[in-house]
C-alpha cells in the first residue's frame, strides 16, 4: 500500500514538474523532511526527497535542451564544482565506499542539482515569495507535530518523550533534528518581522510571520535543542541592529539574561555548561579532543565521507563509549568528511555568500529584498553559531536547505542585475 502511494505521489510530482517547474521547486521546499520515506530501486537506496529532486532536474534539463535555452550557472558554479570534486575524492578515502556514495549523492550532488534548477527557474519576486511560503508551511507542519507530541496529543518517540525534560522529535528520528530544521527558517522570518522598512510590505500579514516564528520557536524549545536556540538568539541579536525596535529588543535580552542568572535552574544550567560539568558539554569536549587527535594524524584527507565513526574509534577516550556519525561541530565535521580541501571550499562558500550580500546591500534595495538579504546573513550567523556544537549541514534536508538559501541570494542578484541592464538600455 505504501509503495503504491509513493509511486502515485511521484507520478503526480512528475506531472506538476512538466506543467510548472516553479511549483515543483516549492513542493520540494515544503517537504524537505520527506527524505524519511526510504525505498530501494534495483537494490540502490533512495529517499522520496531524492526522487523528487532527480525528477525535477530531469524534466528541467529536457525542457532546456528542447528549447535550446542557455543554462545560467552563476558565480557559485566553481565553488559548487570544486565541492563535488572534493566530495568524490572523499568517497575513495572512506572506509565504507557504499555509505560514502549514498552521502555524496544525497548531501552534495542532489542539493547542487536543486540549486541549479532553482536559479534558472525562479526569476521574480512572486516566485521567490512562493518558495519562502512553502518553506514556512513545511516548518509549521514539523512544528505542530512536535508541539502535539509534547502536549501528549500525538505519539512521541521513546525514549526521548519519556525523558526528563521530555523532548519532542516531530517526524524525525531524534530531537535535535527539529531544531536543525526550524532554526534557519526562524532566522529568515525574524528578518521579515524586525528589519526596518520604509513602505508597508505585502506579505500575507504579521500574523503569518509571527505565527511561523512563535510556533517554530515553541517546537524548538520542546525538542530541547539548545544549540539551535542559541543560533536563533545570535541571529536575532544581529537583526536587532536593523530594527526600529532595537532599544526594546536589547532591554528584553538584558532582562532574559538577568532572569537566567537569578532563577536557580537557569543559573545551574549556565554554570554546568560553562564549567563542562553538563553531560552534553562534557561529551562534546571529549569528542572534539578525540577528533582533533584524529585530524592531526590525517590533516589532508580527514576520515572520508561516512568514515568518522570508524576513524574516531581509534582516537576516542576509552572512558567515553559513545560513537556519533559526526563530531558535532560543523567545521570539524567538514574537515573530517571532506578533508582540508573541503574545509577551505566551505569557508570560501561562506565568505563569497556574505560578500555577495554585502555588495547587494550597498545598492538602493527595495525594502523586501533588503529584509531578505539581511535574513540570509542571519541564517548564516545561525548556522555558524549552531555549528559550533552540531552539524547543521550533513543531513538530507539541511544540505538542500543550505543551497536553497544560496539560490535565493543568486535570484535576488539576478533580479537587480536585470533591472540595471534594462535601465541602461532605456537611456
């Protein structure tokens, strides 16, 4: 029965792609969590998300070849190609080639394919708004299930839902996945709420914007994903500098900080984290030390894709038996998975991403685009802060989301470049 439903859904998506590629892009943005639907084709594992991206890319490519249109690659083409090349080399370094190939196609090839279709199909404000709306709807779906789980209205996943504090997992297999999914969405929507604008925007309304942030925030709290909440807080502080309400925001931040210090539970939590006595903090510190020992012995190649658990096992502290798929630090994870070259490419991507946004912000930007661009900076700030204690990329949904945000940046740049070109032609 499930197989029949999957086939019907993929046929429907194929027909949508044939008719409207922009809607197909939106459906993927809405259902990034669909990677949880897994199956095999000729013994090769696939996910529903992967199949949607492959169908989308195939339909788009055939359409472009038939029409003989020029494919736009953007200035992010070379970073993307180098990343794919380094990722392929990391497959051969890996002690588990089969697992490495699966990660390579799901975390690198398919997100880049989605990005390529995105920047060639999405060309105006309306389409861009639709993509962001779809991203929000997907976030609300994940959030509501997490909230219902926490309130006991929907079955939760054990042992997380029975722990103290109990933690919601929503549709995912572990609670931190909730915060990872919702954090970037909250960072972007905080910009749409708080960044100062001269003219009244045409968003569906403040209830929509606030609803996305509040409901997603509750879900992140109920999943007890501290690193994600810290990342969102960092993004919010950055955005406060561009808000007409900055004095009230800073006052609120100070009050929250004082309350955390005054309330015994908050003070105990903060002291435990800073001193390393907190269990999670202690595990992270020990894991980072073991990872650093491993990287010092393998600085160029790292462990290879999917190779961290096996390599780390040789360097871990004997007193800590836990083995994780990644070292719960974005930069250590990239270095471990892709080697030193991969780390350099990701730093290049981040610097280029921020540089392009800053150049665009220096122009006379329409309020809507200025909000979005500052939101994109907030997303990267969130990812960097969250990435200090987690890996907000190495996951099917997160890798596509990462390239989706780069795609939004490229589309905004294209819209302004085309507007500038039209202006020159009219002179």
